[in-house]
C-alpha cells in the first residue's frame, strides 16, 4: 500500500492568507495528527539552523507553528542542530523567544554527548548518534530542500544523516567516497602527465594527495563528472566511477536508519519545505539565488516517500540557469535538475533506494494535496473602445 505524502503547493488561487504556505503547513500538521501523537513526549525538532550569513533556511514562522502544535498537544519540544550552528542562531532569527522553545546542540556544546552504534560500511565501523536526539522520545524531522554537492540533493534523509551524528562520523561519511580506489599510480608514473590531469579540471577538483607523493586526490564535491580529466589521463590510471559517488548516498541512508532506530514505531514525522532552493547545502553559510521555483511543503511518516515526492515534484520544474553561480557548469540536461548542476552520478534518488532497502519506507506514495490550487475559468477579453 503506498505511503501518504501530504502536500501544500507554493502557488495560491486567491490573495488570502489561508492559501499560503504557513496555513498549508497547519493543514499538514492536522492530517498527520501531530497534536494527538505528542502528549507527554519529549519532542526533538531537528532542523538546519544554517550558518553565518545564510538566510534560506526554514523561516522562524514555520518553526514556531510546529512548536506551537507540539505544545498544544501536550508535548515538550526543543529545536536542535549541530553545535557550531546553534551557537549563533540568534544572528539568523532563531531564539527561544521567537520559536517558543529552547534550542540545544544535538551532541552538547563540545560534541562529546553521543551514543555509539556498530555497523561496518566502507571505512566506518562505529556511528556516533547525537545524545539529545537519541534521548528524545519523538522526532520531528523539519528539513529544507536544496541542492547538495556530495549527493545532488538534501532534504529529509540528509537532515538526519548528517545532522544527528557528531563531526567525526560526518567526516567519515564523506570519506566513503574515497574507500574504493579511483587512482592507479602505476599506470601514470609521469609527473608532467599528473600535472596535466590536475590542470584539466576547471573546478579545482583534482589535487596532489597530501599523504602520498605521486597520488592524486579527487574532491568529489567540486566534481560534476564532465570527463575532461579522462581525456588526459592514461588508460586505466584514473576512474570516474559510480561506486565512489554512490557510497556517500548509502552512508546517508545508513546514518538516517541509525537515528530512526532509536525511536519507537510511529514516533517520527518528516516535514520538508521546498522554498528558496539553492545549489548547495545551508551549512555553506551563505545564501545564493534560488535555482528552482518554490514547490511547497511536504509531510509524511515515511522518510523514503517524502524525499521521493519532493524529488518528483521539483524534478518537473525547470532549472533557473540564469541563477546558477558562474563557477558551476551545466554540461548535461539529463535526469533531475539537481543532476544538471552536480553531475549525473550524483543521482538524488539513490539515497531513497538505499533507504528502501534498509526498510525505512517505500518509494510508492500517494501525493495528497491538502488545498488544491483552484483554476479559474474567465470569459474572453473584449475590446472596449475609448470613444
């Protein structure tokens, strides 16, 4: 049976507040019966509070409405994010007064409060889940939809996968890209050729390895798989391989599963706001121009279904190419618009596929529009003479 994903479009028919996104969020809260489910619960509202001068994170007004719904239902809410972002949330409009509840760092001010979970994957053996997350009895995953340079797209999965573990685990997750070899030094012993490989990348994604002389290192975040390097590298010396790009996606699915496993069934809800969608993650600490039109707000108990729905809806939009930073390049127009930006191997659907394999949800969903946009039929325009 398909999972339900409740949806409120960013479009409206009338110039009335009840047809705008905050009001549609209220309708989604009602459809998910959040007030009925949180009585007596300690509710962690996990969101990305942004960094330094970023302002495209979820507006405090939306967070306040989530907080109030929890309080109305008899729950005890707190907003939480990684420590260095929580440290200066007031600079971006997030305070206990504006949100209506405390704001806590997920793993304490020094990231020393966590629980260890064993699950071997690539270079990772132990996953350290933030203590404030695991101690909560109910989770509200409040995510902002945007692009991401490591996996193409970030929303519900990414908000938990990277935001509910400590920095050591986040770093190890990014290193999974490098677990499977992609550089074979014996096939390219010539220093001049190595230099040409490095210089072939216009994005600075290829550098000399810091640890091993003669080895090359790929910064996967900058790489859009344009293939220029492959035209220079000797055969067999350098690979742009899906296995390296997909590793981070699988790590995100595993990390999210670790967090969700600490909550009883029915004790986690996911809300995603698809507005001001920028090319990269909010953790970059700045806000650029949106590269996709605002889509709306999504809500579901199923993390796989909500990310699939957000991808499907945004995938029907056009990439606003005139808003793409000039340091980026659109070299393929296949797949999701976020793949246009970050490259075909940064397939944003992969994390949902891995999540489904882990039993976190279903890619089959029913999109339920909580307030369909009314389409008006108007009579033909008649010319009225001025005489």
